[in-house]
C-alpha cells in the first residue's frame, strides 16, 4: 500500500499564527482526495527533524511543509532512493518550492500538489552531502545567522531587510583560491555562492536538470560596491554587475580558507571542513512538480 506522510514545520514563517489543529485538518482533508489517507505531523526543532527522518524511511511519498532548510533535510535523506518528495512553501524564502512551481498560498499549493506528477531533478553536493538549491560563504553565512536573529520581526520583507543589513555590516574581505572545473583562480571577495543549476536575474531556475553548478564571486571593491551588489540582487541586475563574476562547472573546490568554514547551505548554517568540494548529482531526486492547469 502506498504510504504518504506530510510533515509541517510548526515554526515556519508563514504559519506561526495559524491554529495547529485547523492547519493539520486542512492539509489532511485536501491531500486525502488525491493521495488517500495522509499522516500529518506538526513539529519543530529536533522533533521536526526526527519526523522528517521517519517519514523518509517509512513512506513512499513524503510532503514537507516548511522553508528551504526543512526541505533540504528531507531531500538529503531521499536522494537516490526512488521515493517521492513533495513540498509546501511555508518558510520565508522557499527557493526550491518556487522553482518546482508551487504557489506561495497554502491552499493553492495544496491544490497544485493534487495535480502534480513526479519528475527527476538534480541535486548539488557539498563534501558529499546533498543540497537542493544553493550554498554560500562570507556574506551568505552571516545572512543565515542574521535571519535567525530576525525571525520574530513582523513581515517577510522586514525580516529579510533587517537580516541583510546586519549581514552586510558583519561581512569582511577574505581571499580564496577556487578550482573551477580544473582551473584555479584567486579572488579577494566578501561573498561566494554556489548554485545547483543556473538562476536567472530574478532568482529563478529555468531548468532543474542541467547537470551543472554555477559559482558567483562578489569582488571586494569597498563598502559602496557591497551596497550596489545588494541593490542589484534585490532588483534583478546582479548578472550585469561588473563586480560579480560567475562561472559554470560540474565540479568546484574552494581551497584557501582555514581548516573549517561556516557555510550557509539551503539557508542552514553549518561548520564545514575545508576544502569545500562541490559536485552536481544529475537527476538524483524524485519530486512532485505541478502540471499546467
């Protein structure tokens, strides 16, 4: 019998003010019409991680409602298994959910899952561990910490804006050597970002199965250049910014840091061993993608 489990992050940004029993009933009732009986769990913290781990082990289809970090934890467990991952965009940013075509509104997202079909997509790996969207150092690691500090502020835009300003203030210059597809380059930078497949200027991925990574290095040209780069990231002009250099490859290594570095991967901050080795794992994850109406 096909078993379906839904695990929702009770601390996700978009549902903090929702009644938990009402939310659980809405998800279970809507999904039941398409999938049959669905076990729905709301949890946060370590209980959330354990619920995702149980769902990935015991279910054929696991639907995760939360932000990119919750989805990343599930994806890392399900990659290469042939089991199916569904996502509900309940976090602040929701990069992966948006790229697979999920609407931001919970009701619309539940309806979209009902007409979704499985599709194989790429994952990236950092030191052998899978991630679904992106991984960054410098500004991006400070941004991950600042987002947690700003979690209780009202409104998504305010939370992101406050976090960005805090991260910019904390970010300093550093030098890295990066092996890009076998060619080594040296950069003075304040931010390095590796993405699983290419993003367009609006931070959307036109394709999820190109089998490549893209690395973006923000050259340190002073405080004004940081503000200009941030403005371009917000307005969509970052690919035309002369201080941001982008390269594609199937394999990357970031070499010249300390023995360990703080890295933000799919929005979650971790301490990683250097060198940071990235690779593309083609069509390794089975994901529910909504079909056209």
